[in-house]
């Protein structure tokens, strides 16, 4: 999950409720649509996707060359040999995850709603910080606070930032303009009328253009 030097990369988030048999073809289509750096497998807020589903999804993500990340559950992530975990439940849980799980694996931090919260987790040096909520793309545009925090962080810090885009593909460029290393997408891909593969291709094109403009 290395950050690109010239353009942000896509950070794909699964829907909160997944039936493996129906979702696997859609996931494969999305991963075949272009460059995806990571896939966060995340359930409803406070909930979890079943182990059986995770066991189906992780090898597919890894076979496509993306990092498979599990929300919150280090035990499950270890069991299914995922590439990392995404922690939103606070500094103490992040510290525990980094101590017990971070051996050649990724530990990312989310639920950062202020500069103070971001700086607090930044002191632990996670592999990335996530601005916005994984299923928080309830509007076409990204959340303004997420954009502001990501831009501030990316200007000052070396730890890569992930910025949550909105539910419209047009929002990908806006999220990329923060300077974040990764742009997270959810409904912009899964609800795209042309299918998830086309959505990923369009999102990747938007990110490539943002990289050229920045250069």
C-alpha cells in the first residue's frame, strides 16, 4: 500500500452488508477496473462482517495486488491473513493493535474529527490516517471537515492521509486536491450506473489528472 509519488491511489471500501455470492463478482469487476491500493472490509458502524464473508473476500483482494484491510478486528485479520487493520475505536485500541499486530502488517487510524485527535494518533505513527467515515459518503460531495483536515495534515505530516470522497465520482478530484496519498470511495463505485469496474476506471483517471495538475 505504498503512496504514489505523482497521484493519489484508490482506497476502496466494501458495502456495510455483503452476501458473498452476490458481491464477489462485483468486487472482482471493481478490482479489474484499474489500480486499487487497498480494500477496507467494513461492516455497519459498531458491527462486523462475518468471518465466512471475510474469508471469501481477502484472497480476491490480495490476488488483485491490493491490500486487504479489516475494520477493527485484529483477531479476525490475523486468522484470515489480511494485510492489515483499520482502527476507529480510539487511541488505546490503536496502541494495542500496533503492539500486537503490526509485524509486517498495516495499521491505520480513523474516526479523526479534529486536529487534536489526528495529532494524538499521529504520535503513535500508524501507517495511515483516515479523514471522514468509511460509510459516511451520504452526500455527493466529500464532507468539508474531512477535506480541511486532510489538506492540513498532508501539508505538514509524512504519515499518508486517506480522504473520504462523496457518493459522486465527481468528488474524487475534490478529495484528491487535499494532497492526500489515497482517496477512499464507497457508493461512488458500488452505486455507479455503469458498474463498479467502470467506476474504478473513471476514478483512477480523475486521480491521474490530479497528479498531473499537481506536478
